[in-house]
């Protein structure tokens, strides 16, 4: 019999949908948003932005960079473009 158990302990369909979305490519998630595409165009080969671009997007949104950095997990980079956009609500 084929084991169809999910690799993670998801408790709801929404959690599964959120996980599946997080696994999609960065370009797919932001295809319809020109602002996001423009921001991601400033990322390097690893998907990171420079410090000046990081500061600029937080200034433009009136968001606190310190709040963002405090919310990061130990293995997350504060310069990751997709992570920044997700935190800002995109």
C-alpha cells in the first residue's frame, strides 16, 4: 500500500496549502505584482538584496526593520528578498 502521509504534521488543509505555496518558485508567487518583480530584480544569485535595498523597502513601507530582524529564525537571512516580501505582506 502506498504511504500518502505528509512529511510534516499538518493539522489543516490551510496549513498544507501554505506549505505548498512556500514550496513554489519565487517568480511564480510574484508574477502578477510588478512592484515585487521590480524588488526581486535587485536580488543576487542567492536571492539576497543589498543592505541599501533592504533599508529602502522598509522605509517605503514605513515598517520597522528591527521588528523584521527580531522575527527571523536562526537559519533565515535578513537579506532574503522573498522572505522580506512575505513579511511585508506580499
